[in-house]
C-alpha cells in the first residue's frame, strides 16, 4: 500500500463491526469489517471518554462513565484535526443522545490544539486503523486449552 489516510473510524457495537473511511493513493474508499481489530483500538476508544468529557467542559470525572465514544472523523490539511462522536447516557430519562466534540487540532504545540493525552490517543487510533487495513488485526486463538500452538 502506498499513501493511506484515515478519514473516519466508527465502531458499530451492536453488529460488532468497524467502519473505516480512508483515502488510498488519492481514491476515497470505505468498508465495514466484521473481523475484530487489535484490542488497542477498542482501549483507545474507551480512554477517549475522559477526553470527550474534558473537551465538552463537563464537570471533572462526573461524566466519564456516561460517555461512550464510538467514532472519530479526521481532516487532514496543514494540521490534522479531529471530531469525536460519542453517546451520552442519560440515566434519569433512561435514554442516550449522540454528542460530537468541536473539531480541534491534533497538536499540543498550537494554542488551540488538544491536550497531549488526547493527541496521543487520536494518533494511536489512526495508526491502529492503518494497521487494520494492512492486515494487523486481533489475534484469534494462538494456543489450545493445553497451551499448544493451534495449527
């Protein structure tokens, strides 16, 4: 693969699928995949809950367990930017709503950029998506119940 740029990563939890929108050698493509990704991709999404809470200026740590990030949209230009989509759980009304963060620069060097931890997670997610498209996915069972390699 030559030039590969990730534009969007979306987890479709109910179907246990991943939707990716990307540009490969100048052509925009998309795909919805059922094969699980490297566990790091899912961990990054989980860890983004706190970052979304911070970006949205919610009271410290009160909303982290009510936020479920499920998508990131990247825009590439002079500086990469990102918008994070998440479900906000509303327990009193027994419902949820989708929230999107403002589009922010994925840069700690710029005044209007994101925090370092957010930048690191968004960069890892982008790399996990690139690795997924290149074939690096969750390892299925490597060993049987007795610890022997599966053939």
